[in-house]
C-alpha cells in the first residue's frame, strides 16, 4: 500500500466521525422535544458505516480476487432508531393529545454522550495517524541530505 493511501484512509475516517458527531449532536438537541402523536415525534438517528475494500492481488499482480484490503470507510446512510418512544401522561402539557399523552423521542442522552466521546476520540486517532504519516514523509525527504 502506498504511503499516500494513509491520508485517504484517515481522511475518510475523519469524515465518518464528523458525520457521527453531527448526528449525535442532533439527537441530543432533540432529546426533549415533545409531540402530540407518535408519527410526528423525533426519532434518534444513527449513521451506518462500511469498510471500503480494495482487491490487493488483482491490482498488484493482475489476477483474481484472492485478498481484500480495507482502504477507508464509507457512509452507507443514516437510519432512524426503532427503539420504543417514550409516552407520558401529561394532560396539562400544551402538546398533549386528546387522551392527555405526550410523546417524547427514543433518545438516551447518556448513550449519545458516550457516542460523542467515542467519535471524538476516533477523530483524534485519525488526526494522529495523519500527523505521523506526515512526519514519516518529511523524514524520507531529508534522507538524501
């Protein structure tokens, strides 16, 4: 694998973690939003990632699919959580339905904070990988001096 691929792989990881941070922030921001029906209430969203594969031997040696190598991460989409919504009996709430129930999102703030910390640390790791690769390239360039 060429050294330049490291930047592509780390960059795709940083893009994925940025999307993960954005969806987590959106979930936290809407955690306490209320609705009068279960159809209109906010549902937690989560990104779905997949490893981007590259055929090693076909590229390097010109024959069949014998090995796969991960060369980054792609975002397959964003899915809504299928966890049950929270239904509370609050007859005095302005958003209450005719039975006095208010619907709240299926967002667990503690779980979302954990996701935020994990995404932030994963982003940091990718930044460190890029910095290390940059230093390696700089050292290689100074070998001839």
